[in-house]
């Protein structure tokens, strides 16, 4: 009898200890609306403004084009390749998954040989190429970064959602393959051709009346440099296109073939650093004109966006230069996320408040509100999913006193709640029927991690800035709530 009592007490204690670490959560909201709650009310207000503003651009799913949201100059009722590529994760966070699927499919489906393997730069709600950017297949506006930006966006969408459509559907596979092969050949975008190509490549000389004289095949996202022949933002885009294609091949079982494209990407990386770095100014040149002259402009943002910079000092110089100037809202909208992930938390915070400030000129441009959402969720809250391995990582990039919470965040087919309390305590709730690994990350080096009364193994790594990051991997069952503290 005594033995049975002791066994019963042991079981009860074991259950209680486990509950302190591992709590079932059966209260799943019927309305999966994302919420952000913070001890910093300015940040909370920024998120609430951005959510309302971004959702105001949601189109009617019954429009001829299907589900869509505005991602271009307001009033065109359209979406362009660059803006959608920037806005798409913010859109996922806000529940616009069907819109992303449809819009990306439209871009992929409209690639064609008659347009030299370009797609439609901008599509309107009537399911037509926007007339502001398109006359016919020989006369249209196009920034050559676009195909690679869409590829990169689709990779990020796959990782955020786990939706295998982005890596397996024939319409996407064809778009990636044509972009990384025929598109590069016809526009002479190989690593050995970039400084020797014509700025008016593929313009039919027999056509004397053109609506877009220099628009078809512009070698940059920067549109105000006369006689621009090549740019670092395009080099960075091509680099990331090859990296992305390599990853697509790897996750679809073609690991050997994927190595080829990562090696080609390395050639663009070397070309950038050997040819475009100005050691006197300690900055990258950002464009080259048809007479071979190098210059500097706004394209630096995309060196960070396409993740081509690997040297700590060059990253820091680029960021310091970027943050020393005033840019248009399009460029500014990229900076909260980019600054957070590169270690400039204070500056990232300033740009979040700047982008959401009513006094900021043109803050109604669609990219801005989506950029604020992205900056808070991926930047401040550090949410970073990995679909292939079913891992959801989090990292609080804020001061030690602040508390930040996301409720009903859609990621990897689940709705999760995340709470960060300072920089040493985080919790997560898995409101789904799926199992995930939570990678709870913490800035700094810590020796111990605790979940309730249970000690957990810790790992430490260094980020690109050389700073220590401690992380704990924890397997989340459906409905679980877990809290981890490091010390």
C-alpha cells in the first residue's frame, strides 16, 4: 500500500513539473486575426496603423484578376513585381495567402519568349498588363531585377507557409528555369558580360515609334540615372536568383545539380567585390553608365535585401551610409527589417516610427505599411520559419525591459502566439494540429535554459556581426504552450 502511495505521489509530481513547462492550450480563436501587443505603445500604434492601412489595399477577389492587393502606385489598381516581392511576407502575416498565391502565379504564368523571357512588370485588377507600363510585347517597361526578385519572394513564401506549390507547380518551375537560363542569356547577364552589354539591348531598331524608349530591360531598380548600363542592385538580384534556384533544386531532391548554381552565384559575389567596391570612399559604387563611368546612388538598399554582403565591415559601412541620408519611402520601407536582422536595432526602431508617422510624406504608398508589419514580425520579434525542417525560430530584438506579443500569427500552416519578455524569456503557443520545432533564440551567451523546472540543453553561435546568440530547440506538440528562460 505504501509503495502504491509513493508511486502515485511520484506520478503527480511528474505531471505537475511537466505542466509548468508544457501546457495544453485549447482556446483557439475562431477569428484568426493577427494582433501585436507591446509595452511600447508607439510600436503597438505603428503596427495597428500598418495593419489597417495594408488591409485597405486588399482587392476584391471577384475582380477579373482574382484575389489581389495593391502593390504599385495607388490609383492604378495594380500590382508590380518589385512591390509584391517586397510586400508578400507582410501580406502573409495579415492573412493574404490566397492573394499571394494568385499574384505570384500571374507573374510566373506570363513569362514568354516573345517578351524575351520577361513577364508583365505590372498587372491590373482587370487581369491585363497595366497600360502605364505596357504597349505590346516589343514595347514595355521592365526592370531586369524583377525575375530574380520574384524567385526570391517565392522561396521566402515557401519557407513562411510550407506551401509546396511554390517549389513544385509546373508554372513556377518553368519560370525559375527560364529566368536562370534563357533570360540570363538573352539579356547578357552572365558574370563575364555585365560590363560589356548594351544599355538598349533587345530593342528592335526597325521600330521607330516607342512608348518606352529605355524602359524595356532597364538594368536596375533605380530609374533616374541617365545612360545606366549596369548596377550593383541587379548584380545582387542575379546573385540571389542563383542562390534561390540552388535551394529550390536542393529541397526538390536535386542536390548535385544545386551545387552548380551556388557556384555560379559565387562568381557574381566575387565580381561585385572585385569591381564595384570603392576603397577610397570605402563604399560600393552602385551604377555604371554606358561610357564606363561608375557612380553612387540609392541602390545600396538592395545589396542588403538580396543578401549578397558577407563582410562585416562592408555591411556596416553600407548601413552607416544608408542611415546617414534621407531616402524616398520605398527605400525607407525596406530598412526596419534589414536593420533589425543586421544588428542595428536602434536605427530599425527609428525607421519603424518614421514610416508610420503621419508627418512622413507618402506613407500611404503600399510598400510602407507592409514594410512596417514585416519589420515588427520578422525584425523585432525575429520570426524566421524553415519549411523544409519544420522549424520556427524567434529572437527578441529589443531592449531588456520591453515586452512584445504576437497573437494569431499565421506561419507554416499554424496559428501561433509568441511573447518575448525582455531578452531572456520567451514563450510560444502552438494553436494547430501539427508538430513543429521551436528554435527559441536569445541575443548573448547564456549557459543555462529552463522550461518550468526542467533544464534544457543550450547552443551558442555567432551571427554575421560576430555577436553571440544562444538558442534552444524544443519540439512543440499540437496545442502546446511552452516558456523558456535563459540565464
